[in-house]
C-alpha cells in the first residue's frame, strides 16, 4: 500500500498571533463600502503599499504554526500558509503586518460578510480575484505536480476554501490529504471529504494532546511522525489512522463555567505576579484550576487589556 511520493508540501493556516511589525493594516471603515469585490481590491492596494520586513515564517506565532514548522522540517517539505488576508503565501515570502481573520474576534471579516448576506467562501473568491488566481489552493496543487499536499486547517479555514478544493481534478485531489476536526469534515463536499483523514477527539490520548485551535496540525504531526503514513496510499493511510485511534481513549473535557470579561480580568490580575504575566500559564490556570471557559482569542484580548492596565498602574 506504499506509494512513491518523494516530495511533500505542507499547507497550514495563518494565526491571529503575529510578531509585531509596526502598525497593522486592518479593514478601515472607509474601505467597507460598496460590493465585496471593491472591498477586496481596496484591501489588496493597502497590503501592496505596506512595508514588508518579515517573511511569513517569521511573522506567524502560536502552537499551530510551530507544529506546522516542525512537520515541514521533519519531512524536508515546503511550507505554505493559507492567509485570509493575502491568499496562499510561501513561508519564505515577505509579507506586510496585517490583522484580518475569518474566525470570530477582533478584525474578523465575518461581520462584514454577515451584513452583506455572504459567506467566508465569498470573501476567498473576492480575495483571489483581487490578488490573482496564483494565490489559490488549486494553483498550489497544480504547480507542484509531483508533491503530496498535506493540508492542515481548522473548520473555519477549510470552509473558506471548500469551493477552491472542489475545483481540483480527480487526479489532483488524489495527491491531497486533509487534516481537520470532525466539524471540518462537514464543511466540504463528499468528494473532497474522501481525502480528509478520519482523526477525532481520540487524538487527545496520543503523545500530541492540545487545544481545538491546533487540532489539525497535531493530527498531521501524528500522521507523519508517529505513523509515517505520508508514504501510504489513501486507503492505507486511513487504515493506519483508524488502527492507531482504536487503542486511544478520548480525553474527558471538564465542565467549565462561563464568566464575564470583568470577572476573568479580575482572576488574571490576581495571579499575574505568580505567573510572571505568562499568557500560556495564565490560560492554563484559568482553564485547569478555575475551570473557566474562555476561547483563546477572547483570552488574548483580555490578557492584553490586563497587561495594559497593570503597566499604567491602574
């Protein structure tokens, strides 16, 4: 069941966390007028005029991106990033400092799309019209005809490019392996779903436990490092994954309480000194010790606010 793929390509999603590089470009209120294509074109012009001092690999931070880098190094594979603001970019490409996402939170494109009665897939189509089809997922697969393309995306990003994936020919699709959550499997067509590997919450019982945000990348790391299944046929790879998951137990997720922003900030303030302001340790304290429900992007905004308050002596 082995196949002869000697070249591999990793596609991961961009992250909300980025290394600071001056004032970030955002969708300004004046650019939000008119049809979506005009808004996307206005965004393209803004990013084109912005300075580019860091590569994509130097810009994005967070565990999901760190895992993708590890897999890329392990396989000697080229690394690409699917960006909601730039299309698909290579890891070594210089990129502007920007803030735009398709997940809920600050500087999300979702409110704009909701007001227009559109979906994130419409934003992706408009973005490709503005930036060029060479930024598409289909173009990435087409221009690497000898590579197995390993795609690790959360459901929000997979939903955004579902139509792009659908444009792949049957032969091109056979060279794709997709890693996402159980929800991610539901946002693509049956045809594309045939190349989504059957990972589920039992992955938390492996040597790669983590959060929802980095599930796709952890699944890919398990697939490549533990199973070495990137050299197997699709059927062989699916069988290897199911066999591995069969001996794992799903992690029991504790019931966490919901609290207001003010209540969470009070908790963070009380333990700021104990954890030296570490965002990672404070998030673990909040979730594991206080059993408080707090999505990562929301936590980061509150953590930044507390840090600012403490710096100002409030």
